[in-house]
C-alpha cells in the first residue's frame, strides 16, 4: 500500500480483486461514487463517460532533461496522481487547478543550487508566476530554457532572484547567473521526488564499492 500511495507503482485489476477479497466486498463497492443500484434510470453513454472522466487520475508526462529543448519534447513515461471530484487535485480557485499544466522532468546532472541529484523527478507547472524575492528561502525554484546550451544542456533548474535573473550551480563548477534575455521560464518547480530504482542503485554502489558522487561523474 505504501508504494501505491507514494506513486512508486500503480494498482492493477488483480490488486483491486485482492483488496476487495480482503475487505469482503465486491470490486464495485470500492468506488463509493459509482452506483450499483439497478432501480435508477439507466444512464446514457455520454453521462457514463462524463462520470468516468471524474475518476481518472491526473496524468503528467515525464521528460528527460536532454529532450526538453526539443519542440515539442517527447515524453518517456507518464506519472499519475490521485484525483478528487471533478478530476482536480486542488480546489477550483487554486492556481494549480488546471492539472493539465503539470509535467515532470528527470534530472540528469548534480546541482548544488538548487540541490538536485541525477534521477530526481521534479514536477513543474506553467500556471504559477515565479516569485522574485531577495530572501533565498522565499525565492522560487524555476525551470528555464536557455538560448545557448550550458554544460551541454539547454534546460536547467535554478533559483530566480529579485532582479529576474536565475542562478544555478552544477556540482564541481562555479555558480552561474543567467540574465532575463538569455532564457525563457518553462515553469515553477512544485515537487521533488526520487526515481526509486536508480537512486537505490546509486546508494548501493556507494556502500558496496565506496564510489561516491565525484567518481561517478
């Protein structure tokens, strides 16, 4: 259950049957919003599809960092999040109510600013306006697309500063600041997760052979 709740794996039909068996209920009873009564007037196909749509999970495309400069980028996978009534994970007045605006990127470099490791998954959205704040704790983490590549990549995460410029630092390199005319903002980072398998392998290599970050680089 913890892996399902954390999003590490999805439930399939067999899982639903197992859960229903343990709870001693029919599979249909797991979905309390779906009526199983035959006394009601049958619904049209259009009504049925509209109701089904409200139960669909939120779908977010996953992109590799190296592919983000392509137009349009091709997703390598999809991440799913539980939805609530109306297929919204936020209230209708929340700025993230438009769930279709959320995407995920696989980080492919070590970043000291912001602190990100390879295989981290960062969720970003275009619907939030980044906050330009001189206080580093209040400054938003953003994803930018550069006009010219930096360290082999056009797309990098960074911290937006009070003047609108964005700073970032790749591990082992000096901090770099990009001026507003050098990039476009792709979105604001709202969540950081770990790509579990790759991170487990990364930690195992370090424990087993003492190979740390710099040797892997």
